[in-house]
């Protein structure tokens, strides 16, 4: 099936949302999970978030399993990059971000 055309099975046509999640260039569906049970921690310096961490509700800040983000900013305060890693929130300044 070229150009993202899809066969229709059953009695109903696919919905607009189902069409939008299909990625014709790779003939696959895009899946986005939005966790609803995460907690978030943020460390701010000079009005900018330097570290953000997301962990399962109830996860200790000293336990591994946090998705950590480290942001860098230029002299004007504009974000220039974001690195990520998995580790403990307590170790956020000690780990390597990619």
C-alpha cells in the first residue's frame, strides 16, 4: 500500500486519531505513553531549570529509576541542550548525561 493508504476491515472506518498515529514513511504506528503516576523534581538556578527528574510515585530520591534531564543555557538564558540518563535523583550532578 503506497502513500499511507490503509485497508479498512470490519464495519467502521478508522478514526482521524488512528490515521494521525500512523507513520507512512516507515509503515508503522507511533506510540506515545503518557505516564500518570510519576512524580517530578526540579532544581532551578537563576530562574532556569538545570535538572528535572521523573520517577514512579513513591520512588525514593536515592533509588535508581529516575529519568533525569540536564539542561544547559547560553549567557542570554536560552536553552542550548538537554541531556538525559537514568539514575537516582540524589546523584543528578554526578552522572553522565547523553
